[in-house]
C-alpha cells in the first residue's frame, strides 16, 4: 500500500514511549500497522435517517480517523441488527414473524429485503470511501446475539438448540468472510477492523435470556463453549483480505473482558457510563495484554426513545419480546416499520431537535456537549486508577458514543460525532 492520502491514514509508527503494550497488529498483506491513530474517534455503527450515501459521507466527514460502515435501522425491518446479521451470514434465510426474526428453509421477501438494504449500504460505503486510505470499522451482530435473537421454526430461540446455535455461528463466520472480501474490493485502501456486536453476551452467559413467552429463561451457556464460537468468527474474520484487527462491542453491564481477551479480541467497545471500579482489574489486565478500548462516553440520544439497536436487541432478548409484535398492530407500512424498529430499540428519532453543542447551551433533558474534557473525565480517572502513563491514554483509547445513534435526531447525531472527535483530542493533549 502506498503513502497515506487521507486523514484516516495519519497513523505512523507506534510511539517509542510505548514499552509495555503491543499497539500494532500484523497482516500478511499490509505488514505491521496500528489499529487506529492516537486521538481517534469513531461510532458504534447505527445512525438515524434512511439515505445510505448521505449517512456514509457524514461518517467519513465527521470521523475521518476511524470511519465505520453505517447501519440505518430507521428504514425498518431488515436494516436492524438481527436482520442485517442474518443477511450477512451465509445461507441463513429468515422471515419476520409477529414474534421476531425466524429461521426458515427458503429465502422469502423479508430476507431479500434485508439483503437488498445491506447491498445499498455497501454502495453508499463505496461512494463515500472512494480514494480513502486508512482504518475502516465494520460491525455485525455476533454469534451469541444472533442465536439469542433468532427463532427456530417452532418459535423457540436458536440459543435453545446447541446444533442451531452452532450453525448460526458457522454461517456467520462464512458470510462475514465473504462480506469482508467484498468490502476490501470496494474500498481497496481500507484497513479493516471487524467489530462483533454482542449486547446479549452477558445475558447468554448468565442464563438471563428469556424464552419467547417470557415466562422462563434459557440455560446459561458454558463460557468455554461461548469462547469457541466467538473465536471461530473472530479468527475467520482476521484471515480475511485487508483485515488488521478484530474485536467485540458490548454496551451491556458485566462485559466478560477476560473471555474476550482469551478468544483473540484485539479491542473491545464498552459503555463507559456502566463501568464501576470493580471492573478496574479486568480492564487493566486487558490493556496490559495489548487490548485497545473503544470507550463510549458521549450520550447516544437526545430523544426519549430507545437509544440504540444493540441496546434494544439485548433488552428484547432478555425480556422475551420480538421484533415485530408492536408492528402487527401498527396498521400502515410506515407504522409497521417504526413499530418493528421500536420493539427492537431501532427507532429513527428524525427531525432536527435541539442539542447541546460547543457554544450552545443544552435544552432541558438534552445531553450537554459543551465540555469535551468533562466528557472524558471518567476515562481519565480510570487511567489514573490503573496507574498507566498518561501519554499512553490517547493511543489505547478511542472515543465513541455510549451506543448506536439510531435513537437520536439527525442533528444531534452529527453533533455527537463532532464531540467524540473533540473528546478524543483531549485524551492526547490533556490526558491528566
């Protein structure tokens, strides 16, 4: 690959002062490269709106050091976390039932719709990323969140059947590899980072995933088995063309950091507002082992709606609710789309509601984005408690919203991304 030609390629050699942790990853085609540049900001994945080209251009404009493939769940069923994950997986046809996404023997209209919307997302990525050189993050639902959210033919969760859960993981691994090859061809200058979205993973491990009726829970999955399936998908993704790093995002409490480190995750995305000092040891061990962090510190919504697809999917799985139950009563096509999305936490807030920003006071109940230093104070406090050198903070941590921005107004989503960039610069310029 030639010299960097865009803001995304400003990352140089690892800092010489870094002597404890390994900041680079090695790819057979690309050599040793950092996962992302110091002071980077990125998004979790989802945004409000319905135009894939406009959304992709917005991401490349506002998050130039670490852009990502956008998700636009406000378009309705098929663009949501589970529908898109099934569309990416190989030979995993699904159909949307009143209770949620269900595995079926043959592809139908709902499945073709999900595949078509994802293809449009890739078209938007290719147009916005024309000439881009640098890291590019690709997110997809992880194997356990898919297994916890998808139903079998008779209505039981795929998670309840060990064979079905295995098939979901294997299909996801195969389909994701093909998808990454396609993305590498469409955006040839990109160094791909693969993010498995696993909001349901803590509940899967703790035995908190409810049956579709909601009256009982599924048996907890053994941590060793959970690790095997995660490692299968991560390892397969890591071998794909132009992939330089793989990791996991989980915006739920009690993220199993040690498990993720063991299975080869090179970075982990966390909602920093959910962390307590009890997690310090696990975070410290992960960082010492070379893991980098995507820290969610910027509020993900300015609206009283579910804040993100992944948070909504995790909540729905734990509560035993489906993607389309509210949609069945909506009546109109628009109502069906919004009802299904809302049931899974996928609502597009729409509009240009007020939002706090630099020089603009926040309205009542709206997140205050006036001080990026205050935004990252929890991260700086964590770093001090861990005892790492301050100058290492901006190299290890990239700043993100707390979760996806699908539940925000379009205006706030733009402001949140800008605030992430400002907050990330603080970690480099004023880490103490």
